C-alpha cells in the first residue's frame, strides 16, 4: 500500500518487485497490474472514490465509472481485476480491491465512495435505480443523488435484496463514518443512458460541495 499512498500524495511510487505498471493518461496517473490486480486512476488525493467491483458481469459499469471519473475532477477510479465468478470483491474484505479502496477512501478527507452495480430487469420490475448507503446511514449526498435521479425521470425504488447491506466496502465506510453510496442500475441506464446518470451524479456532487 506504500506505493498507492505515494501515488495519492502526488509522488512517484516505488513499484520494484510489484506486478504493476504506471502510466500517465487522461491528465491522471494510471496504475494497472496483472490479472487480479485491477486498475486505479488518480489525480491526487480524492474526495470521491468511484468503485467498479464487477466490470465483467455488470455490463457497462466500467464505462460509466470512467465517464464519472472524467466528469468529476476530484474523483479517483478503482476497477476490479477479477470476474465475479472467481471473486466477488464487494463481499471479500481480504481482496486486493478492498485493500485498495481502504487506502484511497481516507477519513482525513471524508472521502465518499460511489460503488456501481447492475441488476437484471426481472430482479426489480418497474425500477431503474436502487440507491442505498449499504451498511451505513443515508447522508445529504444520498438525498441529493436520489432527487437528481428522480428529476431526470428515473424510477428510484427500494429492493432490500439489492441494498448491499453486507457489502465489505460499505461496512468499512460505516465503521469509518464516511459516505458510501451503493448504486444499482437497470440495464438501459448502463447501456443507453450513461450520460444522464453522469449528469445526475455530478449535479448531486456539486450540491454537496457548495
């Protein structure tokens, strides 16, 4: 984690002996590794960490994560490197994904976490979005995002089986006292309406910061 801490601090990390590579793109620093390590994009110490735990199974969530990273200058992006069928990193506190999330989501900056998920339409009929705080309590950011999504015509509903109560990163955030937003999206929002989701999130984020 020392290399990641240095990266967040704007320093050149020592990657000797690690199966990762460093590159600079998108006006950001990218840290990528061998299969299983995932990808991290940072621009200094983040105030929002966008997490994509299931890029292979929750289609288009990685693209949405990248779009949000571009739209919010103080955000960092964390994408898992394993498929859900091999490791459900959202529920594995011993995973690299979880360790990276804890290193990036700091108490000092009260870093908020936005974790992106996708659900099948049949698992929550009549629903576009399920938004919860996971194991924690709703914050002003939750309320702002719910309102922002609703104003764009999205049907925000509650389904307990999609609430992410046992999410490992959410449990850690609740213990730390920092915001955690577990965002479940129906297929059309991920495939055809990502731009509107990005608008909703950025509007809610700007309300939080003012």
